[in-house]
């Protein structure tokens, strides 16, 4: 594939969103639309039969979600996820997506996506086809993605000190700063390395490699002192697990 002849497939169940994508792509001479689908099953069929270079996948589709389509397809196109919600951003980028468009999006935001695509297709770019497939394999996350201003920034999991629940969001405290992502602690802890990360309270996950000291908080609970000076009090059950690990 090169940036002179990119074949695109649109998988989108909302007519206005399909129309917008067709309209925007019609202005791009190096992209041609080779087909469209209005549900996940049809999208999966067309992806595997047409083998496009680029796929615009709505996250929420009838029959199969865009995430399920990405997991099941045999084809290996570059992916741009589209949706009215931003809670799937982590999954989208872990699946190797170029970008994640939150609807409604305009020409300026779409131009950013195209710039990322051109950069991915540049001869100087490192081939990245295997990244999406590798992300589907079971195993701990190595990075998270969080919105920062108008963009999305990567956060190395190894740089995370602690994660705190904030309503429907998780507040990530890392070397890069503090970020909010729309994901539950239970979803996060299931994808983090259990040797390094422990949910020590219903509202807290800590990186055990960032622990400086454990000290008694009361008769049953431990206070965890992290290298940034913050202190998290572990639940009774988590305190017992920490004691066992320290033996």
C-alpha cells in the first residue's frame, strides 16, 4: 500500500455519518472508497473479501460491534474507529487503530486523521502491520491512552504509580502527569500485569514497583507509601495479600 492509492471501506450504520465520510473522502485524491456496510457482519464479509487498505469502523454496529469486527477479520487494513462515545479509546488504540474519531467530527479533525494515515504510509515509517494482531493476544497492557486537550497521549504502564476511581472514570497518576480515562478499575486490573499491579481498595490500584514503604495504618490495614509521596490505605484483604507477598 502507498499513499497514492489507498482503498477505503466504510462500515457505519448511521446514514449521516456515512454521508460525511463519503463527502470528506471525495476531497482526497489518493483515497478511493471501494465499498460500504451498514452492520458488523456485512462489514466483516467485505473486509475479508475486498481486503481494503483502510477501514472506517463504527464502534457500535448491529450484529457485530466494530471492536468485534476488528478482532475477527482476517484482513489487515489500517483502522479508524468512529463513534459518538469515547470510552472505547483504549481498546481502539490497543487494536492498532490509526485514530479514533468522536462523532460528530469536522473537516479539520478529519484532516488530522489523514495526516496520521500519510505518516503511517510513509516509506520512512516502520512497518506496523503486526501491531494490531499482537494486541489481540492475551497478555498485560503495556500502554494506555488518554485524551489531553484536543489530542490523545500514550501513557507507559510502567510509569504509572497508582490509579484511582473517579466515578465512571479512572484517574491515572503517572510520571507523565495525571489523566482521566473512561474505563472501570475492574476492566483495567484485568488487563494489567498482576505481578506489578494490585487493586488494594475498591477505589485504588497501585503499582507495587512504585512502593517505597508499607507501614501499619491500624490493627488490620496497611498504609502504602509511593515514591511520589502519596499514601494509599489498603483494605484488610489487600493488606493481608501484601503481608504475604512481603514474606
